[in-house]
C-alpha cells in the first residue's frame, strides 16, 4: 500500500488549489450575514448545528498548515530562520490589508453613506488612524471604524466588524509558536513525543465538544478558556501527526471515500467536531496527492490575500447595494475583486517580502560567530537532556 511519504511530492500536489478553494468557501459562507443571503446565516448552518462551511474550510486550512509548517520546521532551517519565514509570510500581507481597509475601503464607504468626510477622520472612537495600530499584531483590538455599518445588512445580525474572518490569524501564529517550541525541545525529532503532544491537544478538543469539561486546565493555561483555541489547534495538531508519520499513513482510495462519507454524515447528523473533521482532513490530503493540480499557483499564491480581504470587500460592496442585484452578481463581482486585490498583494508585497527569507542582519551574524550562539546551543542541549525527549543512539 502506498504511504503518504511515497505519494507526496512537494512540487506536484494540489495544496495550492485546495487553499484557494477553501478561501472561497469561507467567502461564500460569510456572504450570509454580510449581505443578507441564506436567511442571514453562514452557509452550512442550515444543515449542521456544529459548523458552517466556512468553519469546515478553516479546519482544512489549519490541517494543511499543521502538515506544511511541521514539515518546514523539520527541514534544515534553524529556529530563528523558521520564525523569520513565518513572519514574512503572514505579516506584510496583513499590514497591507489593514491599510487598505482603513484608508481606502472605509473612507469611500463612509462618503458613500454620508455624502461628506465630516466625522470620519476625526472620529473620537474607533478612529481609522488607530485601526492599524490596534490590530497589526494579529490580535484584533478594534473591529469597527468610526462607528460605521449601521445601514448595511450585517448590522441587523449584530455584526459591525470590518474583517470578521481575520480572528483566525492570531491562532495560526500561535500554532507556529507551538511547532517552533516542539522543534527546539526535540519533540519533532522524537516523533512519539510530538505525537503525544498533538494527540493531547486533540483529546482536549474532544472533551470540550463532548461537554465533559477541561477541569482546571483553563486556569493553568488561560488560552484554553477561549473555545476557539482548541477549535483551530485540533486540526492543526492532526496535520502535525500526518507529517510525523508520513511513512506509516496509507493513501488509499477506498479509505478516502469512507472518510468523505463519514465527514458528510457527521456534518449533517452530528459528531463533526469529534470525528468528522479528522476524516475530512484525510480526504483533502488524499486529494492533494491523488489529484495533482500542479500548475494552479504558477502565477502566485493568492489564497492568503483572498482570505484576508474577502470580508472587507464584501462589506464594502454592501455600501453600494450590490447585494440587491442578487446572489450571483454579488458573488461574481466579489470574486473578481478579491482576485484583483490578491494578485496585487502577492506581486507587490507578499512575493517581495518572501525574497528576504535568506536575509540575515549583520548583528546576528556577529553574534552567531561569537560565543552567544554556543551558549544558547549548550542551554538547549541541557534542556533536551533533562526532558528526555531526544532520540537514543542506535546500538
């Protein structure tokens, strides 16, 4: 039977296509509350009590991210270089999205609604001038701009966010920190330990969704007091396990069909968060290696730009009443708009930023060549020895 390690080719797979497809699943799902379609609800909640189709897509995002990020950390790059790559991939595009929202989309929407600039630039609450500063870390401290949004459909559902899907980015970067820590302490070199940590996260998530409680853990780990942490970390941890056990995980067509059936059944009848999402993750990994759409992202990786600008552009469109022309026209215009933005974001910001992935500041070179780096390496070696998680030498 073919294993994932044998079937996966980093240059011939459908992950680029899948990320693009999942990004649009998020957009179509959110069109419900933003533009008033699907009864004002996220698409998918009409059939499932556990998750929208946007949530299903985010699950797929985090699973693929867990697999790819773990694979990256297990490569040859050092931990500082690993985090430098992650910063370059997520922050420049995010900065552009914030600036575009605060200084292009929001002011035009304000003028469209009010017919004047009065009250926008000098807003005393949720100023556009503070939108970037309050959100640039990925933790969203300012959701609205100048009290806008009371005249558009999403406000009827109690939503006034300018980017309601961006909350996942902070958890994404938190997952990067987890992988970095596992790599530093040798838990990726010893895959049994890495699997134990990842399985622990999945087990906690299952306890959360089964309503069995987490005991005193939220007190010891405050991040667990937010249910969204385990909602996103669980599929990411599943991706870690897939990476650690690539040589043992079978890629089987019959298993893929069975997993897809389980995913559909649990989504409609219940059990998606406990079981179905993991079956769905297997199916998309099977699709990635069995249906290699290899040239999909030959012009660039647009999925990230699409994801982070989708919500703002949809909100922007409602200020001009685009939703009144029907679901099809609304979606077609939004699809064109997010693609135009994503292409510009990739070629003007994201790709140039990624070209700096091998850049090293001079001060770090001097420090690395001195005694500082040796002290750090000795300290990490001692921590690994005390944690007993490094591989034993073969006899």
